[in-house]
C-alpha cells in the first residue's frame, strides 16, 4: 500500500466492521434467550386457531387436547384430505412434539 499520509479510512473501516459484528452477535444472543416453551394450554389455543382458520379443515367440530407437547385431535372430519391437513396444521404449531389424529372421516348424522 502506498503511503499517502492519510490512513484513517482503513482503521475506520475495521472499527465499523467490528462494531457491526458485535451488534449482530448481541442481537443473536437476545433472540436465542427469548425461546420459552409454550404451555399445553397455549399449544391447544394455537392448534384450534389454525384448524378453525383453515377453509378445508373447518375445525369447529374437532376437539384438541395436549399433554407435554403431544396433541390429540378428535371429532369429525369431512374428508380424508381434511383429516390429513389437520395433522399437518397441528404439527406446524410451535411446541408440538407429536400429533395423534383420532378424527373420524364422514358426515355427521342429520338431526331429527
């Protein structure tokens, strides 16, 4: 490198990069410390929201229970496709370790 008498840009670039790296590392530590496991009640609420919001599943006629992150879905599903989709939706919820799908496929009997 040719000596020009002004070398501060190289020093400043190094300091700026070091500062950016330090800020990034602190931010990563902050996000990593934020991960708290969800309670079973919170998992049930989230699964119910996902099921109810999906137009194929229509989760209103389904029961959802959770014990230690294992979600059990019960009730009726209109089609096999909606039963499978209910399992996929439940697995996407944070904190769910396993899904037991006890849905029965078929229409509800007509009310008399």
